[in-house]
């Protein structure tokens, strides 16, 4: 068994490298890339004449070292240039709009600055009716309803 493992271990390592690289192309998480690098280290050590058990130790140590030491900084580096633009509900928080139909205890409608018309209700603690044409600010989104507060009136 020992002679067989020593003679054909390079094939196993080569298959593992190719398998891990293929999986990495699908996941894009850098985990399998580090495993492929560990397997590549074992492949090189096997080609240089290391016994199969030493190849296994080299693969394990190299993989763990890369996973714990190299992968986290690489992930931070890759995610640093992420898109800073807010999307979905996050893009609506803090946006202003104009009341289309009165917003009172039963709700109403508001046209937001991005052109969308939403069903709206007043934020808790607001005890007045907001009339059409008044400016409001979105404080939250509750399902398909914008929770709004009246904007401060600026008197010139």
C-alpha cells in the first residue's frame, strides 16, 4: 500500500487541485482556492520525493495557514471597493416626498422624490393630518407602506 501511495499520490493531488479550482470558480469564496494551493504544495513536495504522509501534513498545514492567514485580508481587500449606492428599502429611508392624498389616521398616499407613489401612514407620535402638497420625509418602510413624518417648514 505504501509503495502504491507513494507512486500515485501525485495523481490524487493533481485531481484535487483541479477539483478545488473548479469548485472555487462556482463559489468565489476563496476557501477552495486555499485548499487548491495546499494540494498544490503537497503535489510539489511529492514530486520532490516526500513520502505520502508528509505530503498530507504539508497539504493540511498549508491549507490551514492560507485559510486563517491569507483569506481574511484578501476578502477585506476584495470587498473594500463595493458599491456604496444604497438599494431597495435602504435607498428610500430619508428621502422626501409630497403628499398626494391626505395622510391621517387611516393613511394616504405620497409621491417620493424618485417618482414613485407609495401608500403612506404617519409615524407614531404624529397627531395631525398632513394635507396634499405638504412635504414629508420617509422614516421607515413597513411592507408596502412608507412611514412618514411631516418635514420642517422653512419660512424665508
